[in-house]
C-alpha cells in the first residue's frame, strides 16, 4: 500500500477544492445580476442591445428606418421626456394634444426612454416603438413621424424643394408597474417583438 505524503495530499485537496471555489464565485456573480444570462446582458458585435423588459419594443435602435428618421424620433422623444410644454421640439403639436400627451407621461415621471423597431409605414410615415421609463412605472407606445416636402418658387422662377421631419402622432398605452412588466416579459419569450400594438 502506497503512503501519501502531506504534499500530495494537499495537492489533491486543492485540485478538488479549486473547481468548487470557482463554481461558487460564478454562482454568486449570476445571483448578483439575477437570472439574466450573459447573452442578454451584452449584445453581440454589431447587434443593438435588447433588454428582457423591453421585449415588447423589440431590438432597440433604428430598425429599418433611416438614420435621419431615428435622429428626429430621438429628438421628439427627448422633448416629451423633458415634460416642458414650451419645448421648441414640440411647438408644431397643437397645445391641447401636447398637454394631453405630457399629462399622460407625467403620471410616471419619466427618467428615460428607449426607441426600437423603426419602420416605414405604407402611407409614407415612419413609426418607432417607444417606451418611457419612470422609477416605478413605464408607458409603451408608438411614435409616428413624417418627412414633408415643400416647393417654393424663387424670384428667378426657379422651383426649390425643401423638406423636414414633422411629428405626426404618439399613441400611448396605460402606465404599468415596472415589476409587473418584468414578470410578464419572462413569460412572453415567444412574443414576436416587431408586432405593433395598434
């Protein structure tokens, strides 16, 4: 019968114990970020972030919309986030509609927003799914914008065409508690994210 030296016994103990320590640390890291797998926490190269709670707005970012449309949608969304009735970005919106939309958002006291799923509609408008996020509640909706052109005739008779993006509509759902949305998002893994609400 072979006798084990203390050094061999110690080496064997460490060999068996180190994987347990590594496994425990991995479990602790996973517990600190909840049950969210690493694949959902970090987007792959070239992929827009997609948060589980935002499954309803799909992949964040411009979608199939143009960069200019996405930039304007961000401009308008940031103006709504400000909650300022006199924000110059909202000046083209009628005062009654503007007040109504800002009042709906004020319910959640939004701190941020996320845009996703941009696409061109059949009538030429561009829509984005948007989610305004407050500390305890969120509101999801769909933002519509449109590029309009105008022709003017100069003094020399030359016709010039100019264009700009304009706000068209913002359809909002009811405010919902964020913890309820998060629980529902876990059970909606089969939900097709680009399906529109309205």
